C-alpha cells in the first residue's frame, strides 16, 4: 500500500486495496510466533536497516516455506535464513 500510494497516489492505493478485497486474495496475518521471530531477525542483522515490515515478512515467509517475493525492496536480496544463514529468498522482479 505504501509503495502504491507513494508512486500512484491514495486513489490508486484505495483501488488496489478494493481489488484485493473483491478478488478474495488471501491476506496473511501475523501470528505471535512471527513477531518473536521478527524480533530475532532484527537483532541478528544489526548492520542492516530492516524495517518492521521487512522482519515480519521474512518471518512469515520462513514459517510458510515461501521463498519467492514480489518486491522492489533490496532487503529481500540481503536477508539470509536457514542453517548457517545460507539460504536466500528470490525476488521478482530480480
């Protein structure tokens, strides 16, 4: 929503949100375990400026086994997870 608002305006963002509602695309909500995992992600990467949304997105994606993100945010290319932090998300567009 922030990206659409910033680049296309509030009207476009409301249209986007309305379309999400009408098409019934599932929206994932945070679980308490995701908030805790997000906290640990932020602590593990003190040299990065990961936002709250970044950290919670990473946590939910890890929990659900999602490895591909549609995002323009380069943090999805920086973050590493899994054993010894050797795994990386794929981002579209790359």
